[in-house]
C-alpha cells in the first residue's frame, strides 16, 4: 500500500560523486571494462577524457 500523490511524487533525486585523480586511477579499469561489456561507449570515453594512466 502507498499513500496518494504528493509534491514528492514529482521530484527527481540526483546524486553527485567526487573522485580524486588517485581514486579515478584505481577504478578506471573497472569502469572501462564494464563500459565495453555493457556497450556504453560514452562511459569509456568519459573516463578516457579525464586522462591519466590506464
């Protein structure tokens, strides 16, 4: 059971994450692998555009 429609029903939640260059370097291989596997080339390009070692 749920309550009726309220103003909250029309709001969109947004998350923002911050990653240091070192943090990105640590997760970059996973991001690239998942992006290629799931066929999300923009995710791979986004992490590549941020530079640094692969």
